[in-house]
C-alpha cells in the first residue's frame, strides 16, 4: 500500500489498541481518510477519540462488523481494512463464549467476504500471541502450530485460519499480526495493568490468579502501533508477523512493580483461585518484523511509568467505566 492519499476502514477503533492506532495514523498521515466502525459496546468508548472527533479526515460509524449490509456499504471505496474489532477478555470467554464466536469468527468472515467482493487492496487482521498457547522454553515463531487454550484464543485462531484460507483460495491480499500483551493509555480497566493500578488508587485489593507465576511479554501500545503501520505498508501479503515487546515478567513481579511505583505495600495483593486453562507463559519471536526495520522505542520501565501516570492523571475517564 503506497503512502498516497488512502481511505482506511478501522474496525473496533473505539477500543484500546484501535483508538491508539487511529490517533497514530491521524498524526503521521494527514492525507489519510479514516473510517472507524465500532459497535460501541462496554469497551468501546467515544471519549478515547474525543480529541480528534472533529478532524475532517475522521469519520465514526456506529455499527457491527457482523452486519453484512452495513459493511458492504462502507467498504465500497476503501483501500485497506485493519480489523481490531474483537471480544478480547479471557474471563468473559470462559463464562460465555457466544459473543466471541460471533464477533471474532463470524465478524471476520463478513469483513473478508466484503473485502473479496470489493477487491480491497489490503486486509490486516489483528490477532494475539494467545493463539499459540503456552510455551515452557524458547519462543513461538510464525510457523509454530496454533494450540489455543481458551475460548477467546480459539476464536482468534479461527479468524487467523479464515484469513489464510481467503488468501490461498481467493487470493485476498491479507496479513495477520500477532502481538503480545499490550498496555498503555485508554485500556479498559478489566485488563490486568489498568485493573491493578486503578484498584490501588482506590485503596482496593488487587486480585492475583493462582501463585502469580504466569509469565507475559509486555508491549507498549505505541510500539505496537508503529509495528502495525510498518507491516501494513511493507509487510508481505499472505504472511503472519509476530510483534513482541521482549519484556517477559511474572504477574507477581508486575504487581510488585506497580505497588512500588505507587508507594503501596504488598498487603494490597489478594491471591485468588486460578482461572481454568490459564496459560503459564507466552513468548513470541519478533525477528521477522525486526527484519522489516521495526524496533520498540520504549523500555518496559519507562512505558510502565507513563502508563501509571496516565491513570493517575485521568481518574474521571476510568472511574466512569468502573462505576465506582
């Protein structure tokens, strides 16, 4: 995709990563036209993009990616689709997977079909490292088998396989991007870092699953946005790209860091019963995207400081979402 004037459809653009990516595009490419299609559910917040809502190159449409007629109308003169729209919370998928199956699988199918019918130049599927499952040693590459262990991860893996099938069968030009755990501003406070930070700021306990030894690789959302941008413009069609932060720590180490930054004691930690199918360790090899020229710009400590400060300075934003 060239850098001339382009029209992009960003789905799920009111969510955490999607809203950060839209701001990234608006700032970097002033000639790009951005359409944001979002169902505006509990995690889709208009306030996430309030500062650009009047930008002449930005249009918001409230709607569902599962709505074939709506998607078909929107997509007719779009050059590229970037699909962030997804149900993403693992705990919610364990209690009821129906919305995950509908949005993450059927919604992706609707977008792929519309892209195929309208000869879209490029389709970017935003996936997750959770599709690989857990790994004890080493790191997953893009060629590693998919072994998802939660309904959420299974729904994302299914969407990835749909993308592959549309590339092989229909020659639909698509790319799949699998990133590690993102964090940063505007993340809904059900996810671990904003949940821990906001709970501590409210003098509430932080619930830590099991013994807290589960390992995650953390990636600042702005670093992920720069990787998606690079892959969107320079990635090879039909390929998968892993994007990891290279910051593997246990959840217990993470909560200790947050408590230290907020000058709070370890007594805030409340160990709770582990969730079913809880993956022990995620780790992905990002060599492929680095060969395109990508490098993360933020150290983990700097990015965590920035994130904690953002939640400290934006209490009204998250208090409305938490309802307390």
